[in-house]
C-alpha cells in the first residue's frame, strides 16, 4: 500500500516538473499574440507601437529585455539585427541595468566652465 501511494505521489510530482516548450503555445492564444506583436513592433522599429504593446499586455520594459526571445535571439539582439535604432535606444537603459553598467556624469564641472 505504501509503495502504491509513493509511486502515485512521485508520478504526480514528475508530471509537474516537465518544462513547457514553445510548441505548447496555442497560435490563437493571448500570450502567443502578445509575443508576436512585440517582435513585430521591434522588427519594424516602431518605438511607440512597442511601448503601447508592452503597456497593454502589462509587460515591463525590463522584463521584455530580460525574457522575450524573437527568432532565437534576445529582444535587444533581435532589434540590433533588424537595425531597429529607435527601439534599441529606448530599451538600452534596461539592458545596461542587466550588465551592471553605471554612467556617472559630473554636472557641477560642466556648469563651472
């Protein structure tokens, strides 16, 4: 009896541990449409459209830069590959946060000159 219960519990936990793959998304699903729209706006270098898409789907720009993948590339790499200058400029500060890049500007020195 104990063996049967142990087997059932281990089988149930193993089924929860299986990762989701890209094939699991439905082509008509909400998440799929959101990701396609983000990638489309990025490829078209539509900064305002991307901002509206992210906002309407409650995706922060930081999360978009960190987690969204278009055609096997991270969002910023995808934007650079498609020469999306406006989108790259808009998302650059969020990518810099990931890398830990800090820019320091001396405001007092330029005002004294």
